[in-house]
């Protein structure tokens, strides 16, 4: 099971997806990083850091997809 975060970058405006495993490390198809659902990730265009553990992280998301 995992998550796909769809984010519109607040700095450069690009829309990108990041995939993460829930409870296990999963390699994101888009960026190649191996991460679980709480690991930080970066915008592929401007390298702005996004941290799922931040309180306002949900405000930055366009969509979250849960897959299994």
C-alpha cells in the first residue's frame, strides 16, 4: 500500500507527483528516491523541500491517492 501526493509547488508553480510507501520504503517512479510516507521530498524543478510531518502540509496538496 502507498500514497501518491500531487503537489503544486508554491515557489515555481509546477505540478508534480511523489509516491511513497505506507509502513515501508518504496522507490518513487518520478524522482527515484526510496521513502516511506513521512519522508521529506523535493520539487523536481526548483528543489523546494516538502515535509509530510509539517502541520500545514495538507494545505499544499492538490490530491492524495491511496493505492494498494
